C-alpha cells in the first residue's frame, strides 16, 4: 500500500477510535471485511488449517490469528505482534456531576501517565461504553460517542496567575473537571439520563435505565498532516493506536501460510494487570485452547517470536540533551529497536538480529533507542508477554514526539515502513 493511501486509512481509524472500545470495534470490522471469523470464548471452537479467526474480550482487547496451512503449530510456531489499545486520558467518575457558579462540571480521574497541560482549552467530546437495563430486565451494553464538542477545561487567565509560565502545577481533583453547560435557576443535570437520551437518539430500543458506564473525554480535532511537505502527522492516541493499525494492516496484508497472530491488549498504560491486559491470561488461554497438550504448546512457543510494537521517543530538537548522543531516533528515519539492559524492553541480540534481517530484506532503515544512563526508562507489553509466555521478544516502534499528550506527532514515512517489515516477519518460514 502506498504511503498516502496508508496514512489516509490510518487517519480514519484514529478518528473513529476515541476509546479502546471503539478501536476494537473498528478492528473487528476490518478483520471481518478481510474474511476473519469471530469466535466466542464461551463457545466450543473448531479451527481449521489456514483459517483466519479473532476473539474479543471486554470489547477492549482483541486477538486475531492465522492458522498455518499445514495445521501444525507446534513445529512451525507463531509469528506474534503485540500492541495496546489504551491511551492516557480523563475518565469520568461514577458520580461526577457538580455545579459551580451555575456551570455544570463532570469530575474526572486521570488514566495513565497523561501530560495534563495540553488538555486545557481544547474542544472536548465524550465517548465510551454504556451499560443499561431494558424494559424487560435484560442487561446490555452499547458504545456511545457524542462526536460534537460538548466540554472544555478553560485555563486560568495569566492576569490571575502571574507565575503560570514559570511554575504551573495542576491539581487533577480541582483543576481538571470539564465544563459541560451553564445551568439556570435551580437547574440540575443527570449524566445517566443524558446518556439514556443519547442512546435513544441512536435508535437503541428498549432502554429503561443506564446502570453504569466507562467514558473518556477526548479532543475532537481530527488527525492531520503537519509540515511544509507533509513530513509529519498529528493526532490523539498515536500511542498506541498507531501500532494497533500497523499490526492489523500487516496481518491482513500478509498472504502467508505461516501461523501469524496479532494481540492488542487494554490497560498497558496502567500496568497491564487485568483480565484483558498483557499481564492477564488472555493470550495464554488462547494458546492453551489451540494446543491443549502442554509439550506441544511449549514446542510451539519455542518456535515462536513476539514483536512488541509501541511508539519510541524521537529526539526533540528543543531538548536534545534528553537523549543519549548516539541513540536519538529521528522522525522519518525508520522504525526504532528499543533496548534496555534492565529488561524494561525485551529486546536481545538474537531478536534484534532477526528483526534487522527482515528490515534489510525490505530495504527499510532502522534506528536504535537506549535511554540516557542517568534517566529512568518506560516499558511496554514486551517484557510482560515474554515473562508470561517464555517467548523470545523484541520491542520496536515508530519514533514520535509529545508522547502522552492530548495530541502527538509522528513522521509520515515511518508507519508504512514498519508495516512492510512486519508483513515480512509474518510471512517468514522460521523465527
């Protein structure tokens, strides 16, 4: 796929995926269009050689895979790619409504390690999952997205905080509740009733009562190119929906007879310890179902490899000293191999050599990232998955700036290049 077409499809995916629930919904649709069959975890499975399948858990994590044409997983192994569906954001509390000076506000909780300053003065909307009861007493859920800007977190004027540009600190409890409306007189607002009306507006029938929800605020600004020659693009949630899209495209486009798998977990930004996170049992349980016999499954894992794809820190031209001098990846310089001797990344020389070989075969450049020795290092699902399964693993990613901001920046060349490498990896006869 050409860069322009790839990026346009990426932009559509990012704009349609304000929450992990919406991202998985979008991925589900694209997989079904490509001929993948959804399997229910609570049902019996009958997978076939060369079959293409996927499962969804909690509507926020997804695993898709190709069975090898030979049907023999234990000898051929799986070529695995992993990413995560969640991003730092502001999540609405269970009893969020407060009124101050006639303004309706919603209390929020910071999810993950968000950069908070960029959330001020943005046009915000609200999206997520709503759980409700029907008039007949059934429990159901529905995805919801207000789409239009309905909220804002206004900054305090410089006249009232003369030190704001020198030493601004943010109190998440008091400074971040978004303003949704101006109420008059004794006017009150009930978020659950507002959600019910939104469901009815979507023609969701038989809604009796909204019982609960998982809602996130998000910036309504669409993804767009940046730069005199469209060298970059900016969007919310590049970390890590960009990697989800890359892995998905590589899997769908890989016309392979090998065993190939993509896992996109929720909850990476808060530690991955959940039923749908990388530290949870979702991937392990899938492999146990595909190969119930322990020895055959262990042989399969020994013949497999995981590529953990999560964005990397590009060198910032205004803060060059935040990088090791020999390890400052540049945007549009190629995908990044991420290394850390303390196992914050799972890369070793064996997996790095394999990945470099795949890149050479595709004639795609690669870069390396090692954090400065006097700074702490982030992590990914790579070390967690490697520890849970015992599978050899490498951590890679597209270089980006403004990681964990409400709007992030990446090079317009890198994502399509990494997709080519992963397509080659998926089709490799041995790993």
